[in-house]
């Protein structure tokens, strides 16, 4: 049991129509581009197909489905293959774009959809906690960000000012 | 040896290690996440245990003339 099994469950949820689309974010998502760093949970961003007449998203269907698969719901987490997983419905333009642009990576015949490095970095900048800033620095140092693409994401989502402040604080630019 | 040089050399070797880890196949990196998580939880558990048995000594209150 491990993260790879968690990803298989995400794929099953998508093929069974429980979620419309998923993409892995957070520290696990960053691991697709950077060195692995310790984390206790998996953040997965999801979109749902709204039924006619439905305007609110309910996670109940998702939780019921996972419970039937033997997963355990613990507060806002669902324990899948030993990992607490947080399902984050898309909220806001940046995460919506990140989900639409997410890429599929093959993990030994298991397709795993993950945010692009540029979107992960932009979301880290937007969230702005100490660990997000550290992750953003990791992305910069690793040289995995395509700068023109990254700056276009920041501009589209009103993060250019925050980026300038970040650069000033952390790289003296 | 120059201390500044020594630090730069250490930082560079850390950078090299990070690059090496980042370049590993994704399956290996995901397996490492499983191990790292187990270690992190063990450390947190041990730290919580240590906190609960820690003896703390509180200094006596200072006596001042304030308020006289």
C-alpha cells in the first residue's frame, strides 16, 4: 500500500464517474518535479459533473463511494491505502486552470494526473505559508519552471505583484 | 581550509544530492514518499511523547518594589 495505490483509486473514481477530473497537487504533486519531501497527506483537486438542477457540490457521493471501497472517512480526510487524502473541489480561477492544464504522467503503467510545475509554483505563491515559500524556492532552484509560461500564469491570476515581492525578499532582485 | 569555501562545498554537495533525487524515476520517488511519511509520523509521535514527560523548572517570581 502506498501513494501509487492512492493514484489507482483516483483513476477508478474518474472512470466510474464519481469525479469528472482530478489532479494531484501539494507536496506529492511537487515530487513529480522535485526531490521527494516528507508529507503526511495527499492533496487532490477534483471537479464534479453537476446534475441538471444541481448548483451545489456535495462530497457525500464521493465519501459514500470510497466507504464502499473500504476507505475510512476521518473528518475532512479519507484514508486511502494508508494515506490521508484531502479532496479539494476546484475553487477559483487558478486551481480551475491548473486542473484543465494538468498533465498525465505514467507511473509504471498507472496514469497519474498532476498539476504542471508552473501551476504548482503559482499555487504555492498564492497560498504563501512558510512551507509553500520553501517549495517555491525549491522549484526555482531546481530550474524546472519555464519562466515565460510561469509569468503568464501569474499575470492571468493577479499574482505578479506577489511574485515581485517574493523575488525581492528571497533572491535580492 | 577557508571556512567560506567549506560551506560553499557543503551547499554544492547538497544541491547535487537534491538534483540526483529529483531525477530518480517517479515510481522510486513515490516509494520514498511512503518511507518519509512513516519516518515523519514516528518522529512526531516520539516528540509528542518527549514533551509530555519533560520536566520544566520555573524560576521564582522576582520581588520588586513596584506597586508599593
